């Protein structure tokens, strides 16, 4: 989705610590502080440390299965659902719009 929208991939500390992505993509108080126009928080619970790294984003869009995830208290648009089910629908819409 980042490629399709001309964005950059970011990650949580958990993703970095699990070896899923290089630490240069880590967004958080201890690593990279970012201020994008739109920040997509997919599967991000929204820990205080992560929020410190992205809170100044113009718009925050979140997808999380946990209705009580802290990210929903700060996002502009929140979707309660499984990111593996929601993102394919979003990608389909992006692909149709970009054709």
C-alpha cells in the first residue's frame, strides 16, 4: 500500500524486534519521529512510545481488531477489524482509482 500511495513503510518496535523489518523503519519516541500528511496505523495498538513518534501526523487512519486499542483515541478514522481482511479491500479501491 505504501508503494501504491507513494508513501514510506514504517514499523513498530515489536515488528523490528521480531526481525520482520529493519530498525531504520521503526517509528517511535526512541527512533524516528515523523509528521506525514497521512499515517496509516495497521495493527498498531498505539503505545505511548509509538504515539510520540507519529502524533503530529496530519491525519491518522487506524485498523485494529481490538476496539479498546489506544490508537483509536488519537486517530481521525478508525476501523475495528482484521487488517488482513480490510487492507485487501482498500488496495482494490486504490488500484481501481489509480487505473
